[in-house]
C-alpha cells in the first residue's frame, strides 16, 4: 500500500508528518529518519483492526476481506 504523506519541519525543531488520507494520523521525530519511522508505526496502528469491534455479533452481518 502506498500513501501520500507530508513531512514538514517543525518550528520547535524536528519534523511533523501527516497522512491526508488517514484523518488524525500524525507523528513527529527529531530527524527525518525518525519521523518517517514513527509515521510508519502510526499508520500500522491506525489501520490495525480493533478487536473489541466484533462484527459477528451484529445480526445478519457478513465478514469480507478487501484488498487495497
């Protein structure tokens, strides 16, 4: 999966990274490399399914997999 990110220098130093297609997915780091590592982790956590949301408990729900 490829996502567009924005890597911006922060006024306080370091970098801030945002992912426009994932609202609220933001990270930062002291260096470019650290910021990119951190945003990868943030994206993985953002996309990780929430185990408490068990769709099977919804009557008539169908579980499907979709490749993106």
